[in-house]
């Protein structure tokens, strides 16, 4: 059946301005990290993307190595664009990244100009696009001069292959140096993508302040701590869970008795707020104005529904914040 976008898709979504730019992002964005490759049914991914857009989620986040295998998420999303979403391309924010290993040899990893330009060219072919809206350097490269990496991002914008550029996983001091270089080049950084959740708070050690001071937006990935901050593990580790399966992203030894006890205590606060734990966890990351958007992963449309519903109750009282802090200590 020919897809028709929901005409009411923009009525209930919250959009936030990204730093000092003119771009607004949905408070909930969909990441295509691990459920959109060749190991997932194409129709499942298509259903998730359509459902997200119908709820006003306009931002879809990819990277060259997303799959598995690497590249397959971009290929599948490119097909969804071609067959379903192409009439709405100008209503979409599509991002991709490069910085991790993508192909063999000396030019398929890290942050050289050779790698970044070649990788984006490949991504555009897989996506079937002339440009992406945001292109990120995925991680710092200790062996390539920062000036070269930033010059490559500037070049990509000037070539018309990306509208904006971003950084991911950069610590505060290095991010500041990168911002300074980009500002001199005339291509300011739009956004930074760090890992941030109740259980992953390194960004509070200076990065969020640095972003605000420079007018750079922030989009948090893994805001549910790989699924830990959901109702999935309230009664222990289910046999069919990611942790029990030996996933590289969540290992059983990470779910200690102490951590699971914290999850249950946090869940009690969420229930008192009339929310699921996952919804309160998203509200906690989005509290205030320092985070523009959160990136969720999804394998079911109900998970997207839950995330969007959380936007109806983002306010945390001082008492709730205090109680959460005591649990997380």
C-alpha cells in the first residue's frame, strides 16, 4: 500500500532549537544503530521509520558502520526513502557519521580527510541522496591533526554534501579546540552527540557547559542505558534479554545486584509520577535546556509511542531530582 504521512504528525511533537542555529530538532529522534541492518526484517525497519515520522519524529540518525553488517542500515534507510519518504525529504533531518572502522587498509578509519570525504561519498550512494543534513566526526583521532579533521568537515559543507556538521564522543577540552578551528573556517559546529543517561554522566563534568557557552546543541545517545532504564530488568535478567544473550552492548556482569536495586528504586519514583521508568529516564535527560534531543533505538513501535508520550511530562520537581540523585550516588 502506498504510504501517506499522518497529516497530524506535527501537532504533539516538541521541537527544540539546536544551539544558536536556526535548526529545530524533535525532542525524540530515532537512531538506526542496531535494528535496521541485514539481520532485521526490512519490513520491520520500514514500519518503525514510518511510525516515527507519523508521530512527528523528523530526525533519523545513521552512521557508515551501522547495521549489522556495516553499511546495511544506510542501504535499508535509502530504500525506505526511495519507496516511502521521498516526497517528504525536505521535512527530514538525516544524519550520518564516520570515525570508526569501515573498511580495511589505512584509509578506512579514524579522522583523516581522505577517510571522511570517501566515507561520506559512500554513505550518500547507499542512501541515494545528494546531501545529508548533518555529518559527524564519530570519535576523536589521536593521530590526525585536529586541524585536518575539522578542515575536512568544513570542505564537506562547502561541497554541498552536508548542511551542518557535528562531533560525537569528544571530551570538553578537545571539543572546545575543535569549535575554535571550525569558527575560524566559517563552518561552526551545530551539534555534539555524547552518551548520556542516569548511569552515564561524564558530560556533566564540563562538556554540557562547553556546548552551552559555544551555542552548540546536544543530542544524547543511549539515554536508556542500553535498555537498563526500562521495565525489562525489574525482576532480574530475562533469558531472552540483550544482557542474557551475550551482547557486546550490555553484558550480564554490568547488571549488578546494586544496579538492579537502583533501577527498582527509580521505577518507584517513575510510577509515582504516572510514568514508565523509560519515560522518566528520557525526561531526566531532557530536563532543562542543555540537551536538544535524545536518540532512542527501537525494535517495536510501542517503544516509540512510549518515548513520545514522555514529552507530556518532562518536568521534574526539586524533590524528585533530589530523590533520584540519592539513588544514583
